[in-house]
């Protein structure tokens, strides 16, 4: 006789395993990685390799010898954490600092909570924020891409976000949008090419690795908030300023690849939109009135902590639940 079995959600499988999702995201990051190699060269490669190897080794050692469990590095999550951490770093960052960031990302951001699926915060963001607070000078010294005017090896310069925060109106208007789209701009090497990141987003949407709710809500909120904050300086300037806020810094990298992390983002569509709107608002508040030109990492990190509350209060109705009228 067949028994009716009731089990916890989820009840519908997407057809993608954990490993397939992780490697799918890695595939989506390939265009941005190739652009970073073209503009930042050997530095980007060394930082990425160091970050990935460190994350994989630390996860293996912690799982095997501290947690006494079976290592799960084959699922690709440690590799993805290493790549995302590297993409949030300057290409000239000393490699020993990269190793420290990887240790914090895996050891505290991930394994201290029980490993993949149990972490509250995005591990790569945890590592990046720790490094930014601990090594502010090294983390905010940005090398110029090799193809920028006067972009010599070892030369540093201001990022677009620095200009948006501290520059004059003329400086902002004269920013070359095309250079930003293709990646010929200063900043963390994985965040500079908007086109490459959008190609990765299109691939993940096509493969149904992510949905549109989080990235679109973040981008739309940043655009609208930036526009209305600066509209007193004229509609044309407000439009330029809002567009630059989207295509500069780590906004697209964060919105597409980090805020959409399965473990640390809300489960419902309404929750995802609220989550994205709040990330967009916090990002612009920090960028315009905070101490740092960039606010994306802090915004996602804060909302990671709010995600359990969103999941608790924005739950779908239970099947068969009786709704009382009046």
C-alpha cells in the first residue's frame, strides 16, 4: 500500500544541482574575467588564482580537520567565493592580503556558520569588507588600466565613483560612458566592464540560475533615487548622474552576482523586490553621504542580515490555510 508522504519544502526541483548552479555562475563571470585580463593583465590573474586556491584549500582543511566532515569543494562554491572575492579587489593588492581575505571569507563568512546553505552573509562580501576596514590604503589604491591614457604599469588614479563623490559638475559630465561600459576604467578589476557583467546576467537569466527580481529592483532603485536627488541641477545632469551610478563601481557586479546568492537572499518574489529596493537605497545613501565612495558591499551585507526577517514576514500562504474574513 502506497503511503502519502508529507515533507518540507521545496517540493519542486528546478533540475539544477548545487554544482550546476555554481559552475553556471562561474561561466557567466568569464566575460568579465577576460576583460579584466585585457585591461589589468598579470595582476588580475595573480589575484584571482591566489584567491581561488586559498578559498579551496581553506575550505578543504576546515571541513576535513576542524569540522571532521567530508570535504565538498567539488561543488564549486569555494571556487565561486574565490572568484567573487578577487573581483572585488584591486589588481595590485599584495597577495598576502588576498590570502587573509580568503581565510576570513571561508573560515568566518562561511564555515563558522556551518558551511554552504547555513551562512547568513555572503562569504566573498564578508572577506572584502574585512579587508577594506583592515587595509584601507591598499584596498583603495586603484591601478589604471593599461589602455587608459598614461596608464603605465604601477600607476594609480581616481575611480569614477571618486569623481562622482568629490568631482565638480564639469568633471562628472565629461566622464566617458563608453570607456566605462567596455571596462577601461579604474576600480576593482572584476567590476569595471558593464557590458561583460550584463552578458553574464543574460546568460544566468537564460539558464534560470537567477530571476530578474533582485538585479532589476536594485538597478531601478539606484537610477530613480540618484535621478531625483540631483534633479535640482537639471534633468540632463540628473540623467547622466543616475546612469553613471549604475555603470560605475561594484553596482552591477553586486546586483547580478552577489545580491542574488541563494543562501543569503529572500525566497519569495515580493521579498526579493523589497530586498533589492533597500540595497539600492542604502547604496546611494552611502555613496552620497557616507565616508566611502562605494556602498554596494555594505548595502548587500546589511540586507543579508535582514533576509531572515523578510523571509519570516513575507511568506506565501500555506496550502489549505483558512483565511478569516473581517
